[in-house]
């Protein structure tokens, strides 16, 4: 589990920070190229870019929620910081799985959304317990998910 709750501008926010062995430019391409984005980003509503500072910062909205992706070099790789204003364990588990797909894509072994979601229920329970939130919302959302 790598998602954490933080306070940004006085409001709770979900934050993931992941180091990877790929350059900032390579990760940027996975964040912005539609064919690569389709291989890891959750299906559904399209992403609406609200701010872009290539290859360092991308701000967007998805289902009306603001998202931020920030990249910085780190040795021969990079660090990706992702923030989402929704702090629910359901959302944390979903982004955990999407970022796992991004890492798989960058590693040259893409995985399907269906395969990544196999771990979603267990991941959700860990976040719900760690955050002390929504233990019932996640299982209800899982039952309604189109891929289950």
C-alpha cells in the first residue's frame, strides 16, 4: 500500500509517490500519449487536461475530480507523484490498481484492467482500515463494477 492521506490547501487529499527506473520523458509519454494512456488509465469518463507543463506537471479532471501528476528526475529514473482530492479507500484502491498498470506498461509487460482489478477487494480493505473510512462503500462499488 503506497497511498497516503494528506492535507493540501486545508482539504484532505489522496497521494501516491512512486519511484521507477524510467526517465521523466518516458513516464510523461505514458501519461499523455492516448495509446499508452488507454493501456493503464481506468476506463470510463475521458480525462480533461486543465494544466500541462511538459514533462513535469499535468493537472486534469476526471469525473469532475481534480487530479495532479508530477514528475521529477531521480538518479537514472524518476519519481511520479499523483494526487486526488477524493480520500475514500475506494478511490485509493482504484488508483493503486491503475498505477500498478502504469508500472507494468513501463516495465514492458502491460496487464489488462481485468487482471489488475483481481486484487482490488484486498487492496480496498487495506486502505479502508488504514484510513478509517468507508468499509461498506467499496464492496458495494465492486459489485456494480462492469468488469466484475
